[in-house]
C-alpha cells in the first residue's frame, strides 16, 4: 500500500479475518505518510515518525506480524523501477501466497478522486508480482542478495473499479474500527463511526451482508 492507514481503510475487516483464521500477514508500505497533515508548519520527519508508530499500532490490532516501510516520498509517489525493485525485494523476502494492493485502474468515482499514490502503488505492486518477482534475471542484484524468485498465486485489488469478490466483515468490523482508531493523526472517532460502518453496509447490502469489503480477485495459474 502507499500510505500508513490504506490497508486498514480498504481491507481492515478482511485482514482481521485472515489473521483470525491463521494466515500470516506482513505489510509493505511504500511511504512514511510524511505529507499527511494539513498544518504547513509541521516538520515532515516528525509527521513520518508519528505515522509509522500509528501504522505499527494498527497492524498489531489486526494481528499483522511484520510491517516493512520502503521510505519513498509521500504525495509524489511514482511508478518507478526503483519502487518495483523494492517491492520485488519484499515479495521475495516474505514469499506470500497472496498480495493485496490498491486497484491502479481506479481513477475516480462519484464525489471522489483516487489519490495518485494509491494508483502508483497498485500499478507497481502488480508489475512486481508479475513478472518481476518470478523471473530470476530481472533485478539480478536481488538474487545476489540471496533472494530467490517467488510466484505469487493470488492478488486482491482493494477499492476496485470492478468488484469480483466480497468479504463478509460483519464479525470483524469492530476490529477494523479499532485498528483505524490507531491512526489518531488522520481520523476522528466521530468520522470513523459515521463513515466506516456506512461504507461497509453499502458494499454488503446488494448481496445481503450487513458489512463487507470488496476486491477484484486475480488467481494466477
Ligand atoms: Zn492513502
């Protein structure tokens, strides 16, 4: 994901279910969220420290075992080869069955423009999954670091332009809220209570679920 809090907002209920059901989860966060303030007088390094701590606290609430930050610049994240190499390094290190990232094709919706960092992170994560993490001759320096190629077999795109997979989060909505609550610098309790359950209900309602998160699911052969 691009920022601290993206995983919780877009998939917190699903991640809580996965960890409850025994999955091991690692986060890879492209930026430190150092531009995540409306106060022009704040030092971005201090903002970053705060947001890194918030992200680690939220991860603990969801049972996420490991949080890796790539330290790319917030607000101006680019779909660069440097970012791709960094994500491939994490994929080869963690060796996940599934990767969950942002849908890079989601450009805008009613009353909403997707953050360019989210698109960049999703685009590069997909490129990293296929083919770069799999192919030994791409980024040969990673093989020299001892990181063998790895095949990811499932991808979940959060905040999808076209949903193909719905996860029932009625049993973990409260845990998602508790994780989001850790991002004190970003959200107020009132806004959380108003926004998150309403969104989960909207996603679930057409399918008879009280609360859900939507994804575009890709199964790789
Ligand atoms: Zn974000």
